[in-house]
C-alpha cells in the first residue's frame, strides 16, 4: 500500500554563512551561478530526517537507512517542504523550495542493525597541517580522520534550533539528532584539506545506534573515488561514524564536489 503522508515545512536556515566554505556566502555563491549562499546539504538532509523519525520513532534512530541527492539549492529564509510518500519499501522523499525540486531520496527501516566491523575502518587523526586543495587531494584509498565533536546539553538544543527540528523525541529521550553525523562526515573533508568553495551533493546513511547526548563523535573515512565530471572534481567517501572510539553510530557514503567549475561571463 502506498500513499502520501503529511508534508513537513521548514524555514530554511543557512547555518554556515561564516564558515570556511564560501559557497555559503552570497557573493561567492553567485560566481558559481547560484542566487545566493547555499543552505548546507547536511542541513537539508537533517530536514529530510524528520519524516522517517515521525514515521518510525526511536527505531529509525537505532537502525534506519536514508539516502539523499541534492539537485537544486535551498536558500536561507525560504520555505523547504519535505514531501514523503509511503512505498512498499518505506518512504520516498522530496524537498521542494521556491517551486523547484531541490532534493530526492528515500528512507526505510531494516529489520535489524546491519553488521559492521569497527576494525575494518582505520582510526587516524585529522591532518596536523592541511594542504591546499588540488586535483591530487583525496587520493583513492587514503584514510581520513576527524577531530572529535560533541553536542551536549545546550549545544544539542542549539543544533535542534538551527535545523528547525520540532519533534520532541530528542529532548524527551536525551538523544542526538542524526543530522549531527552528517556534519561530522563533512569534517572528513575540511579537517584534512584547505578547501575553496565546495558542495555536498549526496549521502547514504545507515544508522547503527542511537546517539546519546554525551557521545564524542568522530568519523573514520576512506576515499573510494576521485574524478572529474563536467568541469567539477568529485570525491566519494566510505566511512564509519563512531561514538567514544568504540560504538559505531552510522555507516555512510558521502559525495561532494570539492573543486566546482566557476561560472564565466
């Protein structure tokens, strides 16, 4: 049985206006053909997560699967509507803003937590000295690490406010929002290379455990692809996001344009 469920509307918020990634700055983003600074893809994915959590509750936070592809920008202050349709496999997801389809994806609830082997993901530190980005950045097969991140107490509340999350499950059960894991995935890039403007274009995230509020989170990532397409340089990462060095939180595939083609004219 399939059918549409109630849409979820968010007033999008560009959390990264002051970040090192100037693709979130209005003037720089316009050089690349956008109307203004982009709301980060990790935050758009966080908006999308509302629907499967509303559908499956804590079970999704413990073992849910979500995939997302970002096709058009979402801009600060605009309404982003997350549309979910029930399918035989779970939920088909879309994000619509300014009358445009901005993201597509899906979510499902596997019957059990997939097996992962922590030892298969090498634990390396973030780069002590980050090299400037080049076509040779992110060599295939190389391992990347991140500095630890945590969102305890007020930091967790501030994060929920930034992504405009209204579901009470996180405060009531003192759980972290899985969008936090996507922010840590981005750190695999920015903790290891000095990037220019860049764009997160897609992710697959299989959750393995609910995030406890006190968890210290790192990512262990391996570069699985690095290629040029239509003038852009892409990188793809396979990673395990880990709590406190010993509890896998999510298995993720992350795709980004780390050197976008600049518009001319």
